[in-house]
C-alpha cells in the first residue's frame, strides 16, 4: 500500500511528567478540525483514547503532556490540564467509549496537519461501503523508538477482520468496535486508523479530504489496543494496551469507530461552547465589515 508521508504529520505523542520531572510517553493523539461555515476559522481538537488519559491520571499527573514536531525540525512539549479532557457523556453507562477529546488551538510553529471531521467514516456510510477485508493503516508512537529530537511515528497496515455487529468484551467493559488484523504496539493507543477504499467513486466517499489525501482514504476510528491471551489458559483472554509478561499478542487489534469520536465531539458541553464562540466571531466580523464599509463610503 502506498501511504503518503503526510499521514504521519497528523499524529502527536501523549505523555506526562514523572516525579523526577522527566517526560514519559503514554500513547498517541491526533488533530481534528471542524470549520465554521462562511469563515476561514474553525475549532481544533486533540483526540486520543480515554484509557490513555485515565492511565496518566493514575500516575498522579495533573497535566497531559503533548509532544509535537516543530517546523524548525525540533520538538516541543505542550501541557494540557487533565481535567479539561472530555469523555463520552454516557461514560458511566454499560457501553464503553474509549475516546478522549481536548479543545486546542492552532500553533503556527508546529509541523502538523489537521484531519477534517467530514472525512470520518460515519454509521450511515458504513453499510454497503465498509466491509471485512478492506485494507487499513495507522500511524502512531512506537515506545521503543519515539525519536530523541523529534517525533518519529511508525506506520502499521492490516485488514478489517470483523465488523461491529456485536460488542467486544474488553478490560474496560463492552465496546462497539472493529477488529483488525494489525499487531498493536506499546504506545499505539489513540492512533488514528484509516481505511482504504480502492476504486471507490469519489461521490460515494465521505465529504472532505483528510490532510489533503484523495477521498479513497477515510478515518475508520482510533486504536484501542490489542487482544491478548495468557499463557497456559487459552480461554483466558483480555484486551491489553501493552503486552504483559505472561501474555501473547494475538495480532488482532480493536478500533473504536469514528462515529464514537463524533459523539464525544458533539456532546452538549462542546456544542454550547462552539455556539458561543461562533456568535462572538460572527459579531466581530459584522462589526469589522461595518467599519470597512464606513471607511470606503464617499464623504
């Protein structure tokens, strides 16, 4: 599969500071944008797996640290308050949604790309278009080779092997998810997972073009982790993010559907915040236009 180099620019690495003040990696995140109609502005969000944020909180950290590449070839750690990360509004229900969202802004000095939320694979698009056997690929952190001076995301490829027809049992609880044949690695949790629609007619693909790619690539979801089996007991299976000492990575990974990401992004608290921001922006633009008109009106 010919995967454009630009794919790696949509991801950043997630971590925290330990008690010695040293940055430690915990997973992967990616940028998603939602444009404001009629303007060149928009809302920018960082997306990762909920269990990555929960794991950082369990370490006693109050800041989720994001390492991003700079245009000058270096890298920068940015701190985000852990309490500002939002989860699914129904996170206490029986069904688990392993998604975390943080609203951020554009940093001109960063060397990154932003995914258009209109290029997500929605539930409406799945039927008749997404099926077992389609190729997938993902980009994210390989904790053994993260890069000393700069993020070095790795690429993994595979195929969809099961659709979310029935919920998957995970260590977090029951979860709607795709199963894919792609070996998960430590640090890959939260990575964006793309599906390739070979020969798909452009008009059939989700609207928008993620990070400038042709419409045959769309966001399937985010990586949760791999399905592992304990030694000595073939019936003892569990979902793990990082392979334990007595566990076998079965080469099957769990992907949270992109529609679940949209559900988190479209929860009331975020929508209300966006509405207020849009109203303020439109009022500012209107005032700006009135001022410009008055300057150009003959006196």
